[in-house]
């Protein structure tokens, strides 16, 4: 069974997928290790990547890339508890998310300022703001609904999970950080580079 620390340290998709496959006999424990590592990566996202305008398309990584790890994980657990055959392909997808986002973290910064004392109250307070969120893009408002609901469900239904505080701290940092909404220069440069490569 993989340890969360090994998944956090792993930077290559192949090694992450190999570690996850080693826990196939204990899917829920493997899931918890993946959610722990996903929460850590989300908390440690290096925001410099959302401002780059001179990187390749493969480095177009923003906050919403990290929310997917937790929302997908929540959906996987809910469905795989009913249909256990979904564990294997679902954990494979979680490994792909972990591998995809591995290079784009700042592992050294201490983000403990975003720790939350009462996770469920924190999440409930933020869910209440969704009725008047003020976000002009539907993609952002939908991600907020999915993320807050997913993390709330995970903590409410499984309060014993060790990664719950880490996930809530990650959500807190996300909600209190700037989100670059338009990438006109980056898109133009990447389009030109794509055409030039033909």
C-alpha cells in the first residue's frame, strides 16, 4: 500500500502509478493516501505558473487544475463504494492527476497560516456565499460549488481521515489567492508557436 509521503515526493507519473497499483488490495487506504498527496499538492501549488506567458501548453497549470484532484476523488469514493469495480480505473485517474501536477508545486513554503480550526463551519460559511458569488465565469463558480461540496462531504462522512485538515487548508488558500482569469498573451504566443511548428 502506498504511503502519502511517497506520493507527495514522487514527481514522475510512472512512479506514482506504480505506487498506487501496489495498493490495489486495499483501495480505500490507497485512496486516502492519494487524497492526502492531492491535498498537499493543492496547498503547495506554485502560483507563479498562472502568470507565465512564455511556457509550453503542457505548463498551462492553474488553481482549477488542482481542484479537480479533490472533486474527482470525492466522486470516485462515492461511486466505488457502490460499485467496487470503479476503484481501479478511478485510482489510475487520481494517479494521473498527481503526476500531471507534480512539477508545479512549491514544496518549501510554510502555508500553516491557512490552517482552519473548524473545517465544517468554514466550508459551510463559504458555501453560503455561493448564492451571491460574483464570479463572471461559470467555470469558476461551478468549480467553487464542486470543491466546497466535495471537501465538506469527505470530512462530514469520514471525519477520521488524516488529510481532512490539509484539504481544508488548501481550500482556504485557494479562496484567498488571486485567480488569473484571462491569458490573452499566453494564448497568442502559444498559438504562434503551434503554427510555426507545423
